[in-house]
C-alpha cells in the first residue's frame, strides 16, 4: 500500500502533472485575485474621497464666520485638509484637494450665495418686463381664440 502511494507520488512529480496543476491553478486564480485587488483599491479610493469631502466641508464651515478675504479662506481650507490627510498618512493630489474645497464652498449652506451680476440681472429683468408690456399692448389688436373653434 505504501509502495503504491510512493509510486503515485513519484509518477505525479516525474510526469509534470504537479507543474501543470500549479500552472492551471495560477492561471485560473490570478484573474480572480487581480479583480479582488482592483475592487479593494477602488473601495479604498472611494472612501478616501469621502474623507476628503468631509474634511473639506469641516474646514470650510470652520472658516465661514471669520473676517478673512475669500482667497485666504480658500488657501487655509486647502492647507487644513492637506495637513489633516498628511497627519493620517494619506497622500492625495493638491488639485483634488482644491476641487474638494471648492465643492465644499459651493455646497455649504453656511456660505452666502452672491451673484456678482445681480444688479445687471435686475436691470435686464426690468427691461424685459417693459418689453412684455409693449408686446401685450400690441397683441391687444389680435383676434381672440374662440373656444368653440378649438374643440
């Protein structure tokens, strides 16, 4: 019995079946492992981006009430997020941090929304209202639609 088992093991080694089994297992298992690694990296990047967004929102909200020019607030927020991530040992591109801070400023309910063209828009709205009144007056000469004809 032991001699038969020993002969089988020797045959597996000498015939190359062991090498073939290893190669087959590696070729089938590698794509599976690669997909798991890719999924893990994607999940990590998603979580990192969520952390960057939360840190950006926190920094933006902490600077809202301070009497500092807007560009300096932006730079401080970017520096704060960058230092927070560095302290955690996370590295991310500065442009991505800037875009996250900009998005936080735009999404924050604490930051006022000011339209620099507001006065120009009010003037345009007034002009449009005047032109509509003139159009209505000119349209008063047009024959009205008879509901019986429409139906």
